[in-house]
C-alpha cells in the first residue's frame, strides 16, 4: 500500500484531472507531486497550466526584462547564515546618493527600463536616504521603474523611524517606488528560520507588509529560497501561505523559486543541496499550486542558462532580466555571467522553443520578437 507521501500513477492521474478541471490543489496533492517518481510528467502538467493561463495567442510567450540590479550597501545588521553578500569585512561599502545615481546612469545608458534595488539593513541608509535616492533617480530618469525594498527592508526602516509599514511605504511611493521585489521570504517555517536567519522578519510580518503594499496599489513578487535545510512539507506550506496571501490581497505578480549557493557560508554540511530535478520540481509544483499567481520566474542567474531553459517546459514563463551586475548570488559562488545581452536572452528563449517577449516590470508587453522566417 502507498504511504501518505508516495504518489502512485493513479493518484497522479487524479491530480491531473483536478488540474484539467481547474480545481484547486490541496497540501496533500502538492506533497504527492513532490514524490511522484516522474518529474517530467509533473513538468508537463505544469506546462499545460502555463499555456492555459497565458491566454489565446500567448501560449508560447516567455517574458524577460531589460533591467539592472543596484545594491547601495552591503553593510547589514542581520546575520543570515546563507548570505555571503553582507558584511565582507574590509569590502563593506555604502554608496552616497550621488554614487547610486551614477551607477544607475550606467544602466540607463544601456537602455534598461527597470532598476531592481535591494541592500543590507544599514542605519546610515535610513528612510530619508532612500527617499533622496528614489527622488534623484526618478528626476533624472523618469521612465525607469523602481522595483525596490524587500519586506525585510520595509520592516527595518519602519522600525528605525518608529512609523507604520503603511506610512513607510507611502513615503517611498511618493518618492518614486514603483513595486517591490520578492526577496527575504526564504522559507517561512519557523524552525528553518530559527536555524538560518534567527532575527529575520517572521513569515506573518513578511506577508503583512506585502498585503499592506497591495492595499496601496503597489504590486510585488514572492520568493522561496531552497537548500537551507527545508523539507518538502516546508516548501509546500511556504507556497500555500503565499497562495492564501494572494487570495487576501491579490498584488503578487510572480513567484521565484531560488536556490542557495554556499561559498563563503558555513552551512553546506548542515543542509542538502537541491538537485536540478528538485529545482525543476519547485518550478512545476509552484505553477500548479499557485493558481492565483500570474507568472513563475526561472531565475537564470541561479539556475544557469540551460536549466532555466528547461524550466520553461516545467511551467515557468519568465526568465527575469538582463541584470547588468548581480552581486548577491555571485558573492556566494555563482559562476553564471553577471549579465546577459538582450540578444542572448532572446536567443535562449527562442532556442528553447518559445517566443521571446520583452516586458516592463508590470508585465506590459514592450515587444514580441517574431521568429525569423
Ligand atoms: O532574499 C541570499 C537570496 C534573495 C543567497 O522579485 C541567496 O523579481 C542564493 O529576492 N545564494 C534576493 N540566494 C534575490 C531576490 C530576487 C531575485 C530575482 C528577482 C526577484 C524579483 C527577487 O537572494 C534574498 C535571499 O533569499 N539569497 N543569499 C545565497 N547565498
Ligand atoms: Fe542582510 Fe539580506 Fe544578507 Fe540577510 S540576506 S544578511 S537581511 S543582506
């Protein structure tokens, strides 16, 4: 007899039937999908959902954005054990407002239309600092969308200033904040958080801040970091908490499964590293469970170009961005390029059998790259 977690062919067919009829999957269904022996079949089921959600005429669309990452400081009062980016001793830095603007200019000159800005929790970089940074960037480059400040940074800034999350967000929106990235979610399970990121924003606060942002009309993303000692149940519960938050507030645009890199950390011996199949299953199961999320991102920086391409046939419909200079994962040993040219991004998507679509942050289509006849 099959155990509670094993998934037989008959049980998989029953889950597939639910998916086809648009029925919402349960926690138990998701756990079974993680244990179904044939990952590729789970992937095809997710791919069918991706096609259906895309809508008529867009079934083969895969999105990317021409963007840059900006990290104004790597000094951080937090001590997440998986993070090699923050506090590298003598190499700690904090940019002035002018320095941030000069970095932004390099991207703008290359034609980027989004700045993805996140940084350490640094008392020097207070609310006033970010208001000045945002205003300076928006006054010089008004067309650029600012996707900035994780929920962790919002919690820190609001506490630093003694104001509510809502007031903190309103001030940043007034200064030019356009949307929020999905970082800082890690794994919501308390015991994993306790081991890996003791003081970090608890799940309820992370979700609350995104809920407040959504109520103010700000869109946001959500992530999950694997390879930090989580189990299948922790991942399923994490994804379900996001689905519930999305039912309540509705402003998430996409979900991004992340994978931990270990260089510069001391956690490798305590955790098991996700295999490529695990990473593809995260993409597929999240596409199947998150029936209320429009998009699933295959973050090429962490997956690598080939696995990111494969993830497109496991339910992902977005490759993230060209990026210009990624620091967080590269500080922890990622060997992927620091950036991709738009042409390379489009080539990756077309070679995987999809139609490259350049988008803006809010998933408005800027350009559909037509196949060469
Ligand atoms: O929150 C930290 C993760 C995240 C490591 O919203 C690490 O569009 C791997 O959230 N190895 C930041 N990961 C990245 C992020 C993101 C990326 C792309 C797009 C979007 C979006 C958001 O990076 C952190 C943390 O979970 N991280 N250390 C590490 N050693
Ligand atoms: Fe700080 Fe973020 Fe690194 Fe944690 S992951 S130490 S909050 S920069």
